[in-house]
C-alpha cells in the first residue's frame, strides 16, 4: 500500500498514521517528525527547519523534496509507505509523482481526514506531545494516566511551539492557501478518498480501513 494522509493540522493525521501503518505493515513517514528529530538533534537541517516550523510556515520545497526523495530510497519502502504531512503543496505533489514514476511505484490512494476549523483550534491548543516517542495526548480529551508523562514510554510531554493559538491560525491559513489545492490535484487523479475525522481514534481508523479496502 502506497498511501498519503492529508488533512488540516489537528485532524489527527499523526495518530491515524501510526495505526494505519501498523495495519498495513508499512513505514510511517512524517516530514514533521523528521524535522522535529533534526531540530532536537541540533543538525544543520534542524536549524534551518526550525525558523519555519516555529512560525507555522512551510520549510522550503527544495529542502523538503530532497529529504523525502532520500527517505524513499531506503529499503523499508519496498512494500509501500504512508506519507504523513507530505506533500503540502502542488509543487511537492508533482515532485512526488515524478519520484514515484521513476520507481514505477505509483500511489494507491490519498486519504483525506476532514474536520471543521472550530474543532481544530480546540484540538491543537490542548495537544501535548511526547518528547521521546511523539505520541499525542490532549489535556481534556485524551489525558495521560500521569500528568505530563507519556503513557507509552514515560517520556516528558510538552506543547509544540507551533501549537500556540497564533501559530495555529497561521498553520490553518497555510493549509487553506497552499495545501488544500492538492486535494483537487488528487481528486482529478482519481486517488482521493475523504472521511470525516470526528469520533474515537479507533472508530476513525476503522472508517479509514473500510474506505481504503472499498477503493483500493
Ligand atoms: P506537522 O507535524 O506535519 O504538522 O509539521 C510541522 C511543521 O513542519 C510544519 O508546520 C512545517 O513547518 C514543517 N513541515 C512538515 N511537512 C512539511 C512539508 N511537506 N513541506 C514543508 N514544511 C513541512
């Protein structure tokens, strides 16, 4: 399965990606996670990326596309992959199409998680993320068993710099202006599947798997 997960920030892409990647036994490739790992590690890429991620702006295409191209050369993508957070504009979508055409391994589907803007701000501003394993919690809707600690690995939970209300608003405009056009791009390619991203995590995963088995 070669799959893209698309949707506004806060639609639960990261959470669903973990479940779907496990279900289809494919690697979960999140460009946001790769940038955050580089920022944490203090690499040159991390230093460059941070100036954009902190503001909710997109990291330049040249940097992001090269990073994804390299990632897609690794052996573990032979049986497929789940891309989360990439592509984020039509240029990236075109570059990805070219990368995959060269490998003769076209996409199977693009799954869109759709969600209202009002719900997004509420979800993102209460989100807390594990510093170590990136699992997300919510201060109201998905509390960790112990305050400030990750249920999975015991790591410390923090609020992503880009989950502050001002940055969220910017990420939403960036999504509307730059990322939304890829929805049409993939609709025209006949690859788009849209599901509502409301309800329990497991309910949404079942909905996604159901929609994907019907379509692919
Ligand atoms: P995410 O975790 O997917 O919300 O990504 C966090 C931040 O990383 C975004 O707000 C961007 O600054 C950057 N980023 C992630 N994916 C991309 C991408 N495909 N293109 C450009 N910037 C990206």
